C-alpha cells in the first residue's frame, strides 16, 4: 500500500461497531460502503493502491467480501483492479467534471422547473430553507465541511421533491462522482456566501410558481459552480483527486 495513503490517520476502519456489522447488510456491502466513502471523502486519494489482504485486515474481514467490494467499485468507475495488486483509486479529470456538471445542470434545472410548476408544500419549503440556514450557520462558524454537507442536502432535496425516480437515481450517481472533486477544491474556492443567497432566491422563485425563471436561475447557478470547479481542477492538473 502506498505509504502516504493516510489510512491510519483518518477514520479507523478496524473494530467495526455493532451498528455496522449487526444489520441486514452483508459484509460485502459494508466493505463496499466503507471503502467507497473513504474514496469519496479523499481519505484514499487518486493513485492510492490497496492490496486485497491489506483492505481485509483494515476492515477486519476475510478477503472474499473485500474482493467483491473492489469489483463493485471497479464497476462504479472509481478504481482499477490489478491482479495480485488489489485496487488503485482512479482520478477524475477536469473534462470528466465538465461532463458531469453539464448533465447535473440540465437535470437539476428540470427539477426546479417541475417543482415550480407543480408547487411545493409548506413543509418542503421549510426543509429547503432549513438547509440554507444550516449553510449560513456553517459560514458563521467558518466550517466549510459543514457548509458543503448542507449544500449537498439542499440539492438532494431539490431532486427528491421532484418525485422522479430515474432522475433521483441518475443525480445520485453523478453527485458521488463529483464529491471527491468538491472536497479537494472546497478550501480553494471563494467564500460561498453568494451561493447561499442564490439558494434562498431559488426557493422563493419556486414557491411563486415561476417555472421558466426557476429553471434559468438554477441552471445559471450550476454553470457558475461548474466553471469555477473545472478551472480549479485544471490549475491543479487534476492529479490529486
């Protein structure tokens, strides 16, 4: 395993709590979830190579569920499987992110328009506003990680409230692929105060039933985020993701 992979300095994968192992999840599913989360959060950055037996030792499992988890991660496009060498975490290029955000922009814009046309309940509006309040509080406390988490919840709820199962599934996959890049560039971007205000403005526009404006407003918001993220990745050479 690459020595600087930070495995021993981040969330411990050993000694799984009962809540993780005494559920209906199989060991393969637990291994997949834990390894995937570490890749998404950057604990296993691009280029990190993890041998099958090393991952098994870290997870306190046999090699079989770990092998199955690695195969699933390979199918997700997150790792490359190498015979006798386990898995290697793959990078995400600036070009990949441009394509991902192009699709996200279109899908989320459609979701915003759908909600504006159909209308949202007072409870849904309050849930969206609660995420904006959480983002504001996070910035007040200078906690960018908390801000990013609240931001993701806002976008997830926007899609969830559309009630379009296929859209929900597609956006979920795209968000997972973009999460690593967002975490890498989180502290490189300008303070996202304006982003919070744009979220609140979108809520008001949706509540007012302004369909075309809601779509345009959210697509503009997404395109700005995409331009900034892709620019930062190009400056980094996208080698650290």
